[in-house]
């Protein structure tokens, strides 16, 4: 029995060290990679206001300029935001009237306060903004129309809040009740210089907050692209630099030739039939 215990104690792991059977491997720092984090915080504290603005700007830029990222997002929208309303009450006359009402309300002049988009197009845009920015806000107006508010306009301004309110009352532009429910939203606007300034306070009961949430205590949505932004950025830079690198390699290959090969008139190839250029375009 004693010998068996000693043999078990000498069992080694992949790194050649004795295995620790009373710990999770993810918590053990083996000095082979970046040490794992040892503290937990709210997502809204981890992604501070300045970092949130930076993340939104990065997501928008990669969507704007990288064709592969744009294709990924469009395919996601094709599967998640393309719908047609169909009533199924079991009463044909009622179904027809309901579908007719939705078709009427889906017209740009009837549902969009800006008068630009149909309901189907709004649904796609809301999901697109949720995917890229993390969340989007929809204000329900008294005339039955809706007003879309992009996520970066909901923030806590440095100044301009009404009397009785202070910055510490808001988390990324959202005032939260004790139980976690939203109470009010701070809406800002962009002036002619592009600066964000305070516009108004909206009661949460009139606003639909559409975002990506991964934790129960999370107040603002965070884009699912956050974990892929650096990879997409690196891929974009490689794709963008590839044509330039290929052109440089081609020019060097053409200019760097062996005197004997040129003299022999063999089209720039050595006597053994091998190219002697420094590099080749892929």
C-alpha cells in the first residue's frame, strides 16, 4: 500500500513536474504563457468609458474597411434578422387583417421617425448595430413610430447634466435601480465639430435596449466581435500588405540576376535551371 501511494505521488505531468490533483490547471501559472487574471470585476468596470469608445471605433473601422469582416456580419444578419410577419390565430379573416396592419405600419413613414427605413430594414440595422457596437436603443414615440439611437450616443457626459444628477449616478449613461433595472438613459448628440454633448434624459419605460449580454450584472451590451478584433485587424493588415510585398519581391527577383545567366541569354535562369532571385511572389 505504501509503495502504491509513492508511485502515485511520482506521476508527472506534460511539463515534467509532479501533477497537482487538488487544483485546476487553468489556475496554475506554469510560466509558459501570460499569467491568468486573479481578480473578477463587473464587465462595465473592465470596459471603461474610454475603452468602450475605442472598441466601438475599432469594430466600426474593421467593418467599414475589411471585406471579410463585412461578409461575416452580413451572413450573421441574413440568419438572425430576416423575418416576415405571419399571423396564425386560426381565423383567416383576423390573420389577414393583422398582416395588413403590420404591412401598413412597416412602411418607412409609419414606423421610422426619420422616414427612411421599413420595419424589416430597421430590424436588420438594429441587429447590425448590436453586433458591431454592442447595443442599440429604440425610443417608442407617442405617435406609434420609433426612433433609433446608436449606442455611442448613450453615455455619461462630462458636463451638462440636469440639477440633482451627477456622473456617479450613471453607468455608461444608464441610471440603474437598486435591483438592477434601468431607470433612465442619458442621450447625447454630436455637435458640428463632432464633439459629444448632453441632449436629454429618457425614462427607461419608453426605451427598448437591444444588446449582447454575457453576464447578469452587465448594464451595457458588449459586441461579440470584441474577442476577434485583434485577429481581424492582423488579418486585414496582412491582406493589405500582401500585394505590396508581392510587388517588391517581383521587382527584386527581376533585378537580381547572375551575370552568367544573363550572358547566356537563358531568360534569367541559372545553368542548372534554378531561379536565382532573392524571393518569389506567392
